[in-house]
């Protein structure tokens, strides 16, 4: 059972939830072989859960940890929050970031563009989500390199004189 996990984090991104849960999107996801869609909706409006023999739509607001959902997902669709992007990529999951164009001084776009340029994710807007789902090739994504906290610690030691 291929699964898509959609998360908006602690934000309210109702436009993303509305687009991703629309019948047209569900039809595209099914045509791509997905049979489960899990939505983490934050404080925004929540669509009605759905369970048919061919497709399941699950909805929740918040959980203490999203680790299980990330683990089960074959694709993550997310807002462009830095923490969510990095957590998804560190888990080796394909990621489609949806930019919230209504945010002022949209730093999220800068992050998404750089990670796209480095071939770690794809990004789109709510208005281009359907076309993006139809056209992206997840097999072209490059794995995100693991963090190296020991290098950061060595750097801090060197500038503070603890070498």
C-alpha cells in the first residue's frame, strides 16, 4: 500500500490541505499507485476522512511525533518549513515542497530553491501541485547527506580555543 504523507507542521496552510484532498488530486495519486493519503492539518480546516476499498484518507491535527508517518510514507508533501524539510530528507524520503505564497518575505522559497538546485527535492505552489504530481520523477532525487555534528563541534572548539 503506497502512502503519501502531507504535513503543514504547526502552521495553518488550508490552501494546501484543500488542494491535496480534492477529488482531482486523489485521482492523480491513485493513478500513480498511491492508495493511502495521510494529512496533518495543524490548526486549519480538516477534510472528512475517507475509506474505500481503493483509497484511504486519514486526517489528524497534531501528534507528539511524526516519525511513524515519515517512516510509512513513500512520498512526503510538505510546507517549506526548514525543520520539516530537513527531517524528511534525513529520513531519505522523496519530498515535494509546496510554497505558501501568502507568507511575507518568503524565506521558504529560498530554502526550497536551494534544495531543488541540489536535487534533493521538488517544489511547487498550490496552483501547480497537480501538474507537479503528474510530471515529477522521484527517481532523479539525490540522497541528502547525513549531518556531521562532529565537524561543527570541532569548529566551535577551534574558535573558542579548546583545540
